C-alpha cells in the first residue's frame, strides 16, 4: 500500500506542477506577444511623428523606429519558439500522466483481486475446514492472484520509474529551451538597442534647433540678414533623404526687373529631395534666398 501511495503521489505531484508550469508559461508567451503588438504600435507612432518634424529629427526618429521594429521581429521569433518548444510539449504531457495513472489503477485492481481471494480462502477454512477440495481450489486461486499481483507490481515499478526518468529529463529540456530562447532574444535585442542608442546619440540637436528658429523667424516675418554658418544637411538627413529619392538642387535666376530691384535673387528648389508636399523657408543670404526643407514661407 505504501508503495502504491508513493507512486500515486509522484504522478499527482507531476500533474499539479506541470499543469501550473504550462499555464504560467502560456500566459508568459501571450504577454510577450502583447508586448510585441504594443511595440509595433509605438513604431507606427514614431514614424508618423517623424514625418511631421524637421529633416534632422525625422532622420533620427526613422532610424530609431527601424531598430525598434527589428527588435519586434526578434520578439515574434521568441513567441513562436516558446510556443513550439516549451508550451506545446507541456500541454501534451497530460497524455503521459493519464497513461501512468491507468497503469496504477490496473495494479490496484489486480492487488484487490488477490486480497479478495485471500479473504475467501480464510473464510472457507473457518467455515469448512474439512472440505479439502474446496480449500485446495481456493488456495490455487490465491496463488494465481498472487502471481498476477507480483507480475503487475514489477510492471508498475518499471512504468513509474520510466515516468520519473522521463519527467526529470523533460523538465530539464523544457527550461533549458526556455532559457536558450530568452538568451537568444536578449542578445539580439541588445545588439539592435545598441544601434538605436547610437542613432539617438548622433542626433544633432543644435542643427535642428537652428532650423526651428529660422522657421519661427520666417513665420513672423523677421528674416535673418546674415548667411547661415552651415547650410548643408547633416549626414543623417542625407541618408534619410537618399532612401526616398535623388537629391537634386536647381538654381534659377530671375530677370532684372527695374521696378522690383530685389527680384534678382537665387532660389534653390527642393522638389526632388523626396519631400514633395513639404513646405520650405527662404532665408535671405548673400546672393539670394535659400529654400530650407520643412518650413513655410
């Protein structure tokens, strides 16, 4: 009886905790998938925001959004691997537990049959001690039941031992897979996040602020009579614009108009910068007006 109880406890304990592991890891995987979805929404918002900003910040935010999107690709792979290598095998573990329980129940039936045969033999000896034929038949049935019980006990011991061995091996495999999946994701994510950090570090705030101030001066009609110290876009802006279209700068000169002495000036057209539909700002400098992307006249 104590042996059977020990086997029962082993199976029951496995059923309880493996079921909890399965439930918690499935919830963990769902939460990770929801985190991926929220991050995808953040990427979309970053791109929308970037499209509304000046070229310098636009290039930085787009680069940052691209890196964040890469992390979500890795997170998607993480979710799929967790489902395949951890959650689904735990779900299937219930079948092994059910089979082992069936073996234990079979042993209990055989054991009960042996006990009943012993009880019948004992009653027969008490009621009819002179009936040697009946007693002999009862003893034969007891011996047969004892042999069945012994054989079933051996089979059950082998079954439970194999179950325990498989349980320990599977437990090691499940959580080794879990840790490996997490390490791979975080290693790749760290690499991409490092790139995202560098993108943000390279952002030229002063250049963007200079552009913003020029825009504000243009809005209120206060034009700067001094030429800009550096009118060339930063490398991050050029990289962003190059991915949208070919950068072409066209210089046009207007004919001299005696009634409008300021009509003769230079104008840089930015319609081929990949910024069609974007407004521009004219800053009066030496030799004419310079059209800066992202601003209105």
